[in-house]
C-alpha cells in the first residue's frame, strides 16, 4: 500500500512537471509570434458546488478550478487566402468525492485557413455541434471544410475522439463507457482512466439562415464508428433537421433526429425531437419566455425500436442532470436582463420516462413514467466585460411524479467565477 501511494504521488508530480513545461513553452513561444500581431490571454474559471438530498443530513462539496492560457496569431495572407493559428491548453484542479485530481488538457487548438470570403478549412482540435445540439457537441480532433454558396453553407468534417479527456468529451454510448466515465482518474493507469472512448465521427451538414424570409434551416447527416475493439460494438448514423421560424416577437423551433444503430449484430432505430416557442415580452427590459418540449424514443420489448443514444451526453436538467436516452422533458424558461450587469434565468422542467428500463436512476420495482419536476434559477453579474459571477441553484422533486415519489428532494447550489485577462 505504501509503495502504491508513493507511485501515485510520483505520477502526480510528473504530471505537474508536464503541465509546467507546457506553460513554459507557451510563454517562450509568445515572442516568436510578435511579428504576426499576436493576441493572447488567460482565462481563469472556478466553480464550487454543494448538493445533497433533504432526507440525508450530509452534503457533497465539489470544486473545479481551470487555468487556460491561449494565443491567436495570423500566419499571413495572400490574395483572398488567409491563415490563423489558435492555441489553448491548461490545467484543472478538481475536488470531488473527497479526492483531489490535477488534470492537464489541450483545449481548442486549430489552424484555420480561409480561402475567399465563404470557404474555410480547419485542422486540429475544434468545436462542432449538430443542428439540434444534443447529438454531437463539443471539442473534437480532426478536420472540417466549409463551403459557402448562394444556397447555403455546406460543411464536411472528420474527427477522432480517443485523445480527448473523457469528462470533457462525455461520451457514454454503452454501459462500459458509462462506467469508464465515472471511474476516477488514476495516474498509475493514465491510459485507461484519462482518455475518452475511441470513436470516429463524420458529418455532412448544410445550413441556410436565409432559406426564406420566414425560415432558417439546418440539416446534418452524422455517422460514428466504434473503434474500441469491444466484443459489442455500437455504430450509429443520424439524420438531424432543425427549422426556426421568426414571427414578429415570437420564434418557433422545430427539430427532429432519426438514428439507425448497429449493436450486438442487431439493427435498431430510434427518434428524438424538439419543439420550442420563444416570446420576446413587451416589457421595458430585455426578457423572454420560452417553452420547450424535448422527447426521445424508448426501448420496446420486441421489435427494432430502441432508446435514442446520442454521441455526446447533453445533460437535460440543472439539478437532475439526466441523459436524453429514454427520457422526455417539458421546460419553461424565463430569461431577463435586469440591468446592464445583471441577468436572471428561472426554469421549471418536468421529466417523463419513455420506457422503464433505460433510465438508471430508479430503485428496482418502480414502474411509473412520471419522473418529477425540477425548479432552478441562475443569477449572473458581470461588473466588467472580462469578469463574471454566476450563482445558480435548484431542487428536483420526485414527489411530483409517480416513478419514485417517496424519495426526498435533490438540491444543488453552485457559485462560478470567470476572469479573462487579455
């Protein structure tokens, strides 16, 4: 036991040295870009949270502090072509479950080459999101080509996920990946506890924000291929479509996604969709009321219909933090800018199970489909353009459903502070 502790401590020390070396190289490279109008900065993001169940007197405290230096530099231009380099990396200190972890991570790092006014090629670690925002969303390693035309913007991208940090990528498509996500980072087994699941993602997307004076349209065809080498591989393809219709003070959003998946030599189909209506209220302040309905299919005992499985997990609640698979939600949001420096958001979210087997948060023997209601709110204060404080909290009430109505409320309070130095 003593040798194991010494080994883990040694690995942490080596990890810290590695992070320090990255930061030193970063600082040494800054003068080299001075001739190219270097733009650089430092982002400090800290969050402390407290959560618990009212029936339990104890509470769990978590903390996350991230330091991210970044730089951006043009690499020259010729005619209608121009290239730009963006680099960002950092380190996160995380405290959770009475354990402290130091996590080095490469963030957005890309080389963007613009050809003409409407075409661009990106290489590196870049941000991508599907039209609906819940199929694939986040940073991915690879390449993407976007081409602009009179009929819209066409994009083609290829990415690999196996070099991302697993908690940032949040890929939990199978039971093994779900277990791996919650497995603690172990510096003695860094390879198996740090990296995200190995998957290849390809996307062909088209967007036309001016398809008609009353219509904005986004579509995407996305495929992901399991490279984990597991005995049970999960491959899937998605067709996602979203339409936005602005009507005076209202905005209506309608979107849907069809999934075709291959798992354990069986083909399954699933559906997910979203319907939303936003109303800019006729008040002296800037505020909006929005009603959103999001649904996903559940697994049928017989046949090929299954629960919808996104590539990346997008948490559906602020307190419950449930996965979309086998879940539907109705949410009412009110957002207001009370002052130039203050903004407020309050929300009520009701969760409904699409089936009784996919969601893993219920005790055995429970059969109700109504999961419960969540009430949450967030207050943001930005006294300066590069300083922001966020105070959020909420409570989830299982008693407002019939799935597990006897359980006590789940609550969470969170304070976040962001400082940007340019």
